[in-house]
C-alpha cells in the first residue's frame, strides 16, 4: 500500500535510483495553464557574454534555435533580447519579500529567477554585484528599428509558443521526455502542425514528445505512425479507456482525420439532440 519509488532511500536499490533520477531530471510535464519555468532558465543562453554559463547545457545554440523558430512564424517577434538592471534600483519600489527571497537564494547559488506580474526575471550574482535580467520580445517599427516588448504584452499564442521553445529544444538536443497536456491551447492549428512536424521529422531528435490534443488536424499518417496515435474514450461509468490507432489495422493512405470525425475510431463526444433543448422557451 505504499509507492515503491518512495522507498528509494531505504532500499538502496540502484534500479530504483535510476528510475527516480530519470523522473526528476529527464521528465518534463507542461499543463495547459502552466508556465515553463525551466524554459525561462534556458533563455539565459541569450547572455552570450557570460561564458561561465556555456557549460554544455546552456549555449548560444539555444539562442539561434529560438530566434530562427520565432522568425519562421508570423508572430511579429523577430528575436528575443535582454534588459539588465541594478539589483537595488530594480527593487527600490517593488515587493520587499521577493527581494529577500532572491537574496536568500543567491547565498548558495550565483543564479536564481522569480516572477512578478506574469513576467520572469533572472537574478545573477557576479562577485558582490547582483544584476536583474529580463527577457523581452524584439519587434521592428516602420523604420526597421528594434522595439522591445514585455513578454506579458504578447498574445496568448506567442507566449504559449515561447513556453514550448525551450522544452522542444530539450527534446531535440538533450534526450528529455516532454509531456504536454492540451498542446493545441492558444496556438493556431497551422502553426501547431508545423511545429509538431519539425520535431517529428527531425532525424537528430534525441528525446520524446508526448501530448494530448483535441485538434483532429494532427491526425496525419505522414507525420505519425499508427502506433503513435492513441485515443481516449470514456464509458458510461466515467472510466477512460486508451487504445491505439494500430488496433484498427487501417491502410496507410486512409484519411485518418476524416475517419475520426465520422466516428470510425470512437473517442468523440456524445451530443444529445440539440433541437430538444428548447432554448427558444423561457425557463
């Protein structure tokens, strides 16, 4: 009646330690409304002048990946940049509790991060000086000059894309397994298709991407194998059953999206006869 992995400290079994380490270090889970805090840390790769950070995990390669991906989509963002502030000047009129927490975090580390009104900030200690660094979105004005926007000023779709960039980079480069719940939230279907295909068709991908979606446009056998597509269907008791598209032994040239929407594979919501709802009548 206990979780087996919870006994790793007592049992001292190597296999248990390895499983736990994988869950802690190599499994990334993103929920529909969660921000990728780990992703914000990845963005410090933008600080090219800080060579101490280029330790094999945070490199200029992420900067290039991020800016090229942003430029390839019609977001209006040309690249990401940084704004740097002095620690005391930054916190002169801000929450003192956050300031105290940052100072405490920096007692045992040279870097930490925090959140204020939806924006992430990085605190970096160099000798006795502390800098506050903020990632901003760079747009172009009518004169082709750079203009910095707060990330909180960007659309939901752009911010969602920015959340995905570092975790997708982790899938491509580090071998991590990323699970994204409702990957289609706030993203245009065409953009999402392009993004997913980039990951799936890149032969150098080292990790694994697992996601849930309601977007039937992603049912494409040119992108996924049949055994990579799974459906979730609830029965009358509210229990959820998972089953694979490969269970149906479909032809490879079949239009899976059309077949799914027609109910061929199940896992579609049951709707009552809307004509019987009597919406036109007063309650």
